[in-house]
């Protein structure tokens, strides 16, 4: 028998949506290849990775991308982002050499990235096949914000060259257009399906059967809401991040409940967040209504919103209503919607099928 296949996975720490896309794919792969060796590079904490990835893995605590510098969950710092890209690409060849050297030493059979382009360039230089997966790519977003700047052309070309060096770019549904990626392959939605813990969760927090739970999840970026000042909404309870230290009588921190986020989302009567792949796809596939606050000038969000308006129940909430807690009308509106057919998260199986041939050739 040959050695176990080795997969190097690079997961962006720009929010939690990239992990939400990768984890179900890894679950399918490790079910098919129980001996699969996983090396994961990510700036996300190890316990966050473990909460989504059931298999054993070696964690390299590092980030090979930064995506965009954020003021908060919905606001970009474009000046700081431009500086960060110029710094990253000032010594681009050396960075690629560094990743190639790392990968040459690790000797993975395949590199799998969501959605950093540096490991793709490093894999190409090291002669290792690579596949990318995401609903977006940094090159398309970079062009949206910076293409008009004289300094941006070289950087954008290096980004596109890196993405196009991959054997395939698996664009998850819903996703951006990505017209500049000729090796694009569209796949279905990827979403974790929660276990049905609705009754057990309500018993755990002492929630009456006629009360509705709303999960607040802004996906890996700080977006502190003034919940303590919100008026009480009879019949509504809030599940909130523990770090916010909320004292509102109708709020409960969700982390101490010890339940996976997907289970909480499925058990909730609604989720409140920003346009982001993980929250939108999981809300639709778990048949949970969603309220969203639009992000400032984020081109991916229109693809997500258009898809969710067809495949889920959703309503936009204004910043003013969110700050004041005037949420009863929008909640009643989204709860009155007729639920469309629940989309099936076929993307994880499709992505795993694209990766498996590169991992089953080991020892041939």
C-alpha cells in the first residue's frame, strides 16, 4: 500500500465564510479517504477550525492573504487595503519563492485554496497541482476598487496569473461572475446543515414555546450593536456573541450553549447579519429567514442577495432601525413570506469529486 494522500489547505481568515465553504468539502473528502493527511494554513484560531472540521489536521498558524482591511463587519478601509496590497506585491517573487519552498518541503499531493492566490503561485512554482474554490476572488474585487489607479495594473496581473495557474477554480453558487478566470467551473451551494435541536435549545435557555429566537451573526468581524438599549420585543429572544457582554433581559450569549453554529442557525426563527457567503447559504439551506444589513460598497453582496431572494426568505434592515432596535416590522415581514423550495447544498460533493482524482493517484 502507498502512503496516505496529503492535502495542503489554505483558508482565508477574512471572516468565517471561507471556512464555511471549505469544511463541508473536507468532510466529504475524509469520509472517502479516511487516511487523508491534512495540513491547514490559516490565520483563524485552531479551535475555530476544529469547530467546523471534524478530521485531524496539522495547523500552520499564518495568513497568506488579508482580503480587505475592515473598519468593522460592513465597512472597508480602502486606503489601508491599497497600502497592504502594495506592500505584499513589492517583493512578490520572493513571497512566491517562499511558498514554493514551504510546499516543496511539505510535499502535498494537492494544494487547495479558498481563496488566497499566493499558495497557488507557490504551488505552480513548486510543480504541485492546485485547485481554488470560492464565491469570490481577490483579483476581481481588486479590479473593482483599484483598476483605475496607475500602480494597480502589475498587481492585478500577478493576482490573475496566480489564480489561472490553478488546475481549476471552483466557483460556488451563489458567486461572482469571474470572467477573467478561463478555468472556472461552477458548482452548487456549499452549506453545513444543522441538526434539529429546536426543542432542546429552547429548553436549555428557558424559552417559552411561543417565543421566537433570532441569532445575531456578523461572521468574524466586530459589529457591536447597542442591544442593551433596544426596546423589548414581546415574544422575541436574541442569541448574541458572548464577547458583546449584553445585559438585555431578552438576550442570551450563544457560545456557552455549546452548540455548533449550524445547529443554532437551523433552530432559530431568524438570523440577523451582513451579506456573506456562509450566513446566506446556510440560512437558505437550513430554511431560516434572514435579515441583512447591506455592506458599504461590496460588489459580492448583490450576487448573494439576488440569489437569496429567489431561494430563501430575507429582508433588508436599515442601519437606523438596527441601531435603534426597531426590528419588529421587518421581522414580521420576513416571517410572513412563503418559503420557497429549500436549496440543496450539492457543492461540497461536487468540489470533492473535483479534488479526489488528484488525491487517489498517490502510489500509482
